[in-house]
C-alpha cells in the first residue's frame, strides 16, 4: 500500500515560499502572481499503519513549523490556484526521499521503505497560460527534474527491465574510416578519429576480435581529457612566440629541461610539472610526500601539540565541475565539493575545510536576456551556491572562503571550483603496492545510472542541445554517506588495513578499480545497485558518488567489512588483484571487458599541436584605476558577505579566522585557516590556504596574469603569518576549447610559462593541479584562467587577520623582497594586520581593511604614489615603526567610509538576499 502525506510550512516559517514568490515576481516580471505556497509531498510504501502515523510528526513534518495533511491537500489551499508538481528524474538520487526513508526505518520500520518525493507549488493570481508556462520552464530544469503526476501510484516498486546480453561492435576491426566515424557519432564518443583508429589497430592485431560496447565505452572514458589530461599531454611541436618577455620565459623553460635531462615531449603538462622536478633536484621541497598512490597534493608537517611534535600529512586538492554545474547547478556544485573531498579522503586524510571559487557573468541581468540553451544567470549562481552549501553543511565541512569572480566571459560556461584541506597522522596512512590475491572492496554508496558519461561529457564542447542530452552525466551527491567514509577512514584500525585506495570520480568502476593495480578481475554482478536492471556498461562506467575502492589483503577483508558495517556503510568484495596485467570485467557469467594494461595506459593516439603567442600588452601596476566611490559600486569589487553567509564557516570548531573579520565582520579575509583535526587534544598547528586570479588581466596577458596569480597567492599567506619557504601550490587551469588553432593554444602556454617563472623565483612549486579545457559555448569562450592555490602550515598563534586593529598605528607598504621581514614582525606581534595588494590597487585594499572595525587611515602627505605597486606587495599595520617599507599614514578612529560601505554592500544584495 502507498501512503501519501503533505507538509506545508506554517505562517512565519514559510520563508522558502516567500523567497520563491519574490523571485518569480522580480525575475520573471509576473506581477499578477499574488501568493505562493509550497507543499512537500511524500509517497511511502512498505510500512505499517502505525509506522506511517508515527512518521507524520517528526519525519514528514515538524509540529511547531508545519501543517501536515494525509491523502490530499485541503480544498481551501488549492481552490482557484494553479498547481505545479516537480519531482526528480527517475534514477537520480533524491536526498529528501532518501533521508525520509532512513528516518522512517529508524523510528520502527522493519525494512527501509520506498519513498517518492515531489515539491508542489500552489500559485494564486490572474496568471495567464503563457505566464504559467514561463514559471514551469523557470522552476523545472529538464536535466534533473520533471513535472510530476497528480495521481497517487499503485506501487513505488520499479519495473525491472530485461537485460540484453552484451553487444559487440560487429566488423569493427575491418571498418573503413567512414564506418569508424559513423561509430564515433552513433555512440557520441569523446575520443577523436585517431584514437578510434588506434583502438581498431589494437583489437585487430592484439585481441584479434571485435570489441564489446562496454569495452568501447571504457576506453572512451579512460582516454577522455578529464581522465587522461589529453590536451595537456598533447605534444607541442611548432611554437612561435613574438613577445620578447615570453620568448625569454620559453628559453628559461628549455634550460630547465636540459638541467634535469628531460626526455618526454614538450607539452603543457611538462611545463606545469617541471618546476617541482627542478626544485626537488636542487634540494628543495623537503616536506613533499611522495608515493605511487596519487590522490591529492600531500606534504609532511611537524604538528605541534601540548605534549610535543607529531608527524602528520597535510593534503589539499582543487577540483572543477564547470560543465555539470552549467547544466544542473545544484547537483553539479554539490558534486564539485564532494569530488574535491574524495581525493584527500581516499588518501585516508580527514577533510575539514573547503574553499569555493566560482566564475560567473553578471547575475543581475534580466531573465529575458538569457542566451537560448542556457539557464538564467541569477538562478544558476544562486542554485549552485545552494548545492555546494547544502553538501558541505551535510557532510560537516567548514567553508572557510567563498568568492565569486565576475567577468562577461563566464557567460560561455560557469566556473565552479572547490578546494579542500585534509590531514591525518602519518602512522594512520599505509601505502603498499597490491599483490596478486589481494581483494578490492567497494565501500559506500550503491551504483545507479546517475553520472554515466560524466568524464567524457565534461571533455565535450557545450552546445544548445547539451542540457537535454547530457542529464545522466550529472551526479547526485549523498553527503551523509561520504561523511560515514570520513569517520571510517579516521579510525586507524580500519585505515591501516588499506594498502591502496581510489575514489569513484570520473570513470566509475572502470577507472576507480582499474587503476588500483596492473592486473585486476572485476565481478560486476557483485556491485551493490540502487535498483535492478543495470546492464554491464552502466555498472562499469557509472560515476555514482560516495564510493571508494580499497585494496586489502584477503585475510583482512572480513575485518574491514565489519568495521565498515559498524559505520552503517555497505562494503562488498567486488574484485581481485591478479598477476596478469589486464583489466577483466565479468557480468552474468560472461567476460565483457578484457583489455591489456599497456593499451589502456597508452592514452590513445599521440596528439600534436602548434602554438603561437603574439605580442601581449603590458599589464598596469596594481593601482586603483577609478575613484573609490565608483570602485565600491563595481560588481568585481563588491562585498560578497551575503554569499558567504549561505555557508557555514565554523563547523568542527577548528576555524582560526572568520571569512569576514572585525567587530562588524565586514573585512573579507584573503585566506582560510584551521587547526589540524586532532581527536585526542587540540593541535596548535594550522593549515592556511589562499587563491589568486584576475580574469581581466588574464584576458589581456595570460603570461603576466598567471605569474601575478602565483605571487599574489603566496603574498596572501605571508600577510596572514606564514613563512613563504613552506608554501606549496596547486593550479586550476580553465581555458576555451583549443581546437587546432595555434593562437588558442598560445593562451595556456603563456599562462603556464608565467606560473613557472613565478615558482622558480619564489622557490616554491606546484605539486598538483587540475585542467579543464572545455570553456566554450558556441562562439563564446571563458577568459584564460589559471587560478593559483597556495597552502602552508603555520603556528596558529602567529596567524593574523587583515582588518585594522587600533587607532594610532603606522600603516606601511612593503614589497616582495620584504616577505621574510613581514613574517618576523608578525611573529613578534608588531605587525597586527596585513593584506596583500590585489589588482584593484591599494585604495581598495585600505578600504577593505578599514570597514571591519571602522578604523580608517589618516594619510601621510609625504607618502609615495602607489602606481608602481606589483604583485607581492603587502599593506601592514604595525604597533611600532618598521625599519623597511613606506609609511602610508596612521590608523584613526575617524571612520569616514560609512556611505561607501553601504554602497559596497548593496551591489549584490538583490542576488544574495
């Protein structure tokens, strides 16, 4: 029997409905809409009358905040109203339905019930049919949801389809080029014609058979740009550089190749990674943690505790979900943070703090100006923020810094970056090469159809048809499930059983398990499923969230599974490590995948490209280019406090800094900092993380902008109290689709050369990163984007915030050559506030430092002009005079920025209410 119940917020608690009403009126211009009520509809099957009745109060509704109705909504609520019912697409994870089912089971159901959820919009007013259609299109994103039926179903049980036997690509090995191209189109493959030809040669010459459809899909996934960094590994054979500064940078790069005896072809990847190789050979990077298991950037830290120092691993990772967020903002952004967490988590680190950096076109534009095939900018921006925030809050992750970068180029495709910090005692992390006979345990969430094709989809161009065709690529995150894995991996009795671990990011089973060892046999029938009816291909490549593949000795499998079950985690042996270097998958008694490891790891056909960098304009120094009253009204400078307040920055009680500092919590922090997450006692060492990037500078000169981003990200850590000798970087590259255009290839080439020059000058290296090269939509391109993330450990007692602290202190401008002196003066308590100079200039940063405590700067009339400031400069407030730097003036309690503060905070208030 299917029971139906509704909950509706009581007056005073109906905040969501009021915000939705205001949103529809303002953004769609439907003034005839008088009122809006939201009802939550639950259909429940598999419970007794008593359990259903018990669930009405406390599960379906909160008695103090909700009305609850059984069967149907009352006539007085729906009479004369238009009703819109919205539900999640079948096969997609629904957090609300899942949570409801779990709670009902907890209060007395013998088994987990089936639950279906729908959100009901009850709209009143003289709304025309055209306006109602407009509302429907605005509230329903076809990628993840659909209009639900008003009828109550007879059952919630899903019909199990008959699974056809594995199909093979007939005559693949003898297909002509034209026939191969037809296959590429039929299966919408991400691989190009040369890759498909390479696969044909392999099956003809090595396997002597035609491939299965699953093998075709698996290889397409393995060789996708997302999984194998195809673009970054493309060989650059013809490089032409006109700009003399970049010509010199190119020669420096070639000299570094000679220094280490590089033999690999020149590529973007080689430029991105050579800095770490050179600095390590020169005796640097002493704290770098290296192993065959590559999950996240990892460094060794001497963590200070009351009873002495302990050896810890500090891990960090940045991740993008640009494409998924563009077409389904809530799920895409949620899995951006979920995916970022998974990498250090798979390294057995406890993830405790996150940073979110996004790029958007102006979200204040009217809905009527939305480009066909796109979601409205404001809806995309606010829904993505809700998705990231919801996931982080549910898993219990402090959002230490949230920033949105505005540039018209992100109309092409939104940028959605999540960066996280994790840590673990070094003795809790065991890393061993798997041996034959070891088993692979699939841990966590079950497999469904959501996320199928995510890796290949994110490697394709984005066009008007993307939203309709690629819905299955967007995964649905289950934060509570990932939180259970966090808890399990924090237990050394479990973590020390793991020899190697991989998360289920791009590629699903095929990549997560396939990469654990050279030889592995996978039993697809053993994989736990969300529902019956999944075929072998779906099981092989689904990227369903919150799953881990762990390798343990066969003798330890039962113990590990028991520990997982104690955390309410499902754990199942699904594969075995073998001596033969092949990936084999069995499904329903049939081998449907059997591929040689060296073929999979070949990355397909070699790729070649040419690059051309013309003469680039010189960038202006870091100076305020317009009067402060006008600057405070610009969207790129505006306060984003309302956006930050949608996130919880204090979860875990380890945060050292607030995102907005000072008595009035108005000064935006340039870094996030948190104590290492010890269980037994408080750690006295903190991790500190910053980022830097300016799209306008990068649009003009990617080389210099990337150089500045690296320097500025380091300067922000220095201004917070970190020693720059302990800094490590991770980069996020996000560029337009490069195609075969040498000028387009020149943009990431220039940016990476700039980042390399900065690394070598500072003596600190990028030890990780992520590239995303699909930032195009029709004729639109994102601005050249290289975001530099910088991380360093720091004694918590030394960390300072950037708002002015007290009147009567000197304020100084210091340069990059003064970084060691800045650290020294912070250590002795003389510098009490510091802020790295950003591209908008000193006037803007002084304003931001002033608003937190309403302490301003009384200018020194003899102060130098600030027009020659470069990246790396720092503005510092000192209790006693500094022996270096230029005195800009003295802090004063005469705060004269009140009117500007109001304007500054009002710019985005209509977007982030």
